[in-house]
C-alpha cells in the first residue's frame, strides 16, 4: 500500500501501524530467544525496540540514550509496555525536535522496589502543546497509551519540564 499511494496522511498512518506491528513481532522474537519461555528480558526488548525506532528516524537530530536495569516480565506485561514505548518514542522523534533543533531521547528502566519498576521515556525537545490531553480524539496513540497503562494496572505521570517526561510505574508480575 505504501508503494502505490501518494496521500501523505495515509502514508503516515500506515507507517505508524507498521511500527506497532514491529513492536509486537519483536516481543515474540525475544520470547523465543529467551531461556524461559514464559518470561521476556524487558531490558533487552526495550533496547532493541528503541534502536529500531531510532533507526527508522535516521534523518532526525535526536540522539537515543538507554539505561535499563535487568528485568524479566511476562508477555502480558512486556507487550503493553512495548506498545507504550513505541507510541512515546515515535511521538518524540516526530514532534520533539523540529529542524534544526537537536536533542536527546532517553529510555530508562528502573527497579524501585522488589516487584515495582518504572519505565521512563523523556526528551529535551519542545514539550507538549498546552492543549495536550490523553482523552483527545486527535491522538489515537495517546489514548492507546492510557488504556495500555490501565491494562497492566500501572500508573503514568507526565512532567512538562525541559521537554517532556513520561513515567510509567508497573508491577513486574500480574
């Protein structure tokens, strides 16, 4: 469909869907490579996913920085977190650094307590528009993020300072 269409909006939508599908395929790749077939090394998965997304946006002036604590999770946790990371990273690459602005996009995974972790995705770009809302019909991706955080019984905080920081807290197991 991409090759046979010149509608830029349709091309954007197809590319977004393609990235969502890639994040789901990658989770299965990591699952099959894992020594334990019911646990996925979330740190390795997030690193691979972030690298794929960064390489998709090679023309952008944003540097990817990852700092990921080891964490093995079930596919029921890894898949929603991968989709969340996909949405937030894709949005950061698309919107945080309008040319010629340069910056950094960080992905962190931190162990907070025995079974509580935080996934942090932040950038030092232009920040969110004042009108931003998870409930906006304009952003299907942000609506999906909110639903996925709820699905894993997690919490999300947004810090609008020196760019934007999304902090997702979740339990390692359901």
